């Protein structure tokens, strides 16, 4: 069975805090992960956001953001 979302609990490639960070990144319109962590530090995301103060969460890759950064290269000749 395929997972319907990257942030699903069955995805073993992400830690619990990375999953939460990715969910908030998606909910807030794909803003930068550092801004999401800053908002969490302020306490606006609840108790789970405050956990980012004590640990360093490695930012996961967002497929939509990676796709949006691509550039088209012209073929020579």
C-alpha cells in the first residue's frame, strides 16, 4: 500500500519532528523551514513547536519546492 502523503506516519525516512515540520511547512504555504522553526520557537505552533528549541531538526526536502527551483536548460545547436 502506498502512503498518500510524505508526512504520513508510515514513512520511516522522517523523524517525528521532521514530519511535524514538513506538515507546518505545507500548511503555511511552503515558507522556509527556518521560518517555520522560528514560529515554533515563538510558541505559536503549540507544545510540539517548542521542542525545536531543544533539538536541531534537519530540514526535510519538499518535493514541490524542489520542483519549483528547477530551471530549463536549452539544448546547444
